[in-house]
C-alpha cells in the first residue's frame, strides 16, 4: 500500500502543475494577464497639500495690561513711577556756584553760566530763576512756586561788595606708573631699615655707656 502512495502523490503534483500552466499560459504559449494599462492622469492639487492656518482673531489686550500693572519682576508688584521731566530733574544744569559775598539781605553770588563767570545780586533773575536767598554754603533760586538750591563746594565770602575770584580747581593727580610705585616701595623699605639700624646703634651705645660707668662706692659710718 505504501508503494502506491508515492505514485499517487506524483500524479497529484503533475495534475496541479498542468492546472497552473493552463492558468498562466495560452495554447499558443503566450502568458495570460500581462497587458499593462496606464493609469488615468491626475492634476496635482497643491492647495490641499498646504497646512490649514488658524483663523486670525483679535487678541485680548486686557491680559497684557494686567501684566503691566502688576509686573512679575518687581518686588512690590507695582509699576515704577514715571520719570520726572528733564527740567525737574536738573533745572539749571549749566549754572555752577563759585562764591558768595555780602549777607542775607544784601550781596550776591558768583556763578558760572554757560562757561561765563558773572555776578548776580539778590532778587536778580538768571535763566528765568530769581535769587531769593543766600545762605552760608548755598543759594536759593525761585521761579513761581518752585525753588532750587545750589550748594557751594568751596566757600568764598567777602565783607564788602567786591567779589573774590573763584579759587582755581586743583589739577587731578596723575596716575602712578608701576615703575614709580616700585621705586616708592623701595624708598620706603630703605627708610624703615635705616630707622631700625639707628635704633639698634642707639641701644648698643646706651648699653656700652652703662657698662663703663663705675658703681658708686658705699661709705660706712
């Protein structure tokens, strides 16, 4: 029986091969279903490829106004005060006080205005400001309800009406070079060494004088 099973399987395989050949080939030997039909042309739609952008809507600016009213990086969560006008910050930037003369009721001041020295009397106007009071080290200028005080760095007062010339400003010291600094340190060390040597010599001389002085002889009664 086993001997016939092999023959039967061979016959089944041969039948299946014949069926496949009949499905793949025609009787004339040409292959079946090998004709290619080109697809239908399609027009590209680039509009559909672009991403759809969200619709533009007006922003709610009230949120940003709230951030301005309560800033995050301010310790007090309060906005800084508005800057003062330039006139209030520095009413007379080109006026410098150099000297005073006279008293509270009479006299005046020596000022430098726009690079020029001039004397102004009490109640005299300069750059729209009136000299209303003279103190020990300052003058008070008034314009309407506003007052401005200019202090005097170096006081120059006179008993009479003549004004003293402004004291010349000291020239700034030139910066010391490294070589000059090293020379100064060497001179300082030499001076200290000389003082130490002089102190040692004086101490030795005092000890030598003490050794050479004979002790006083004691006298018996």
